[in-house]
C-alpha cells in the first residue's frame, strides 16, 4: 500500500503516545527522527513508492508548515509577555502616584503591649475541621479546589479517571527536558532534577495506565505529570503512599464531566454520589431503599402475616 500522512482535526489527539515515545529517546531529536524515518523505511514504501522528489517535497512541506506555526506562536507569546510587562509597569506607576499615606501612630500603651504572633502562612492544606469529629477521618486534609492536595513540594488535582501533579522547580535558569528526571511506572513515581536528590519518590496510591501517562515541561520552570487511573471508580487520598491523606468525603465531583462517561459508568458514578450524600445526611442509601421497597411490596401481598418485628439489615 502507498504511504500516506493524515492529520485529524484534534491536533493533540496522539500527544500522550508520542510523549511516551519521545521520553524513551534520551539522546535527543536526532534519535527520535531516526526512529520515525526508520519506521517509514521498514514498514511502508514511503521512500520507494512515491518517488524521491515527492517524498522530499512532502517532508519539507510539512516541516515548513509547522515551522511557520511555531514562529507565529513564539511571536504571539512575546507580544503577550510585553503587554503583561507594560501593564505591570502602569500599575506600579499608578501606585507610586498615589503618594504617601497617613498612618495613625499607636498610643504608648499599645506600643508597650506585645504583638500577637504572626500567622503561619504556608501553602499546605490545613486539617479538615470536620474530620476531627470522625475517628476514621481524623488528621486528614481538606481537598483543594481540584479535589487533590497542596503539599510542600507539589500540588495535585484529580477526577475519577485521572490525576495531575504540578511540580514547581525553583531554579534560576530556564529548564529543558534533559534537565528533568521523571520516571513513571505502573505503581511508582520519581521526579526531580538531574544531579539532585528526587523531589518526590515512592509507591503510587494506585496503579496507572503507562501508555496514557506522561509528563510535560511547563513554562520552562515546572513539571506537570499526567497519570491515567486504571480504577476509574476510586478517589485517591494521596499520590504517593508516604504523602498525607486528604478527606475524600469532602471531594466535590464536577457534574459537567459526567456527560463524558459511557452510560454504564455514568450510572455507577451517579449512584456513588447519591449514596455518599445520603450517608452524610444519615439517610438510607439506594440499596437500603431497595430493600425497604421489596419488604413493603411483600407485606402488601401478604396482609395475613405479622411484620411488626421485621428488621432490615
């Protein structure tokens, strides 16, 4: 068959697969391109079936097309950066123009009184106050806005199907992929900088799909790790087994994303959400209600029987 190159409407459709392949080419772009062209040579007739001139024209055409796109994006990013800097400069100038402010001096008695201790301002999530009344949830952290946790060295969010870990890297130079050490295994994760101790390393809370899990470098100063869950019916309480746990009873699922699930999975998720709300309010779950309805129906069919001492377990 003749070789052909097609591009779907969703440009990022194969990013997960391609990033996984690229991560295995530690020697750089030359090694990656060698693998790609080797595939075309071994598995297709691209080099021999469509003619030398057409093959070269196709490759150069696609190269120039994406080169123009990359250069246009670079210019747009530079213009946006300059606009942000100009806006920041204007705000700073406006603040300076506001002039000095009158500050009320404290009375002598106030000067002599000791100052209250300063608040401990950290990025970590404080323990959930409600968990103190529930022995099983005691000491667990309140989830952040992304249903995950904010730790000292990284922040993570989750949905029922995936986990995203954002790791800021405090360095004074723009990072490149070769500066990063990120090893994703089915049940283990390591992230850090080459030549330094790992920032995070340990056993994952649950197994992940390797073929759909990957990492990217964000703004040359942070790593974002995407983990695809195998069990898509479970909220993670932490990323690594050594991490503090979050209180998953306080997780707030996004209803808008239920439409992305197939009918069977969506039904199971909605049932879980309903049962969770019922338990929090001290009301019967869907299974309890089903048992009650069955007993009620049986009682109506057999009025001659005494059910005064019947209990539902």
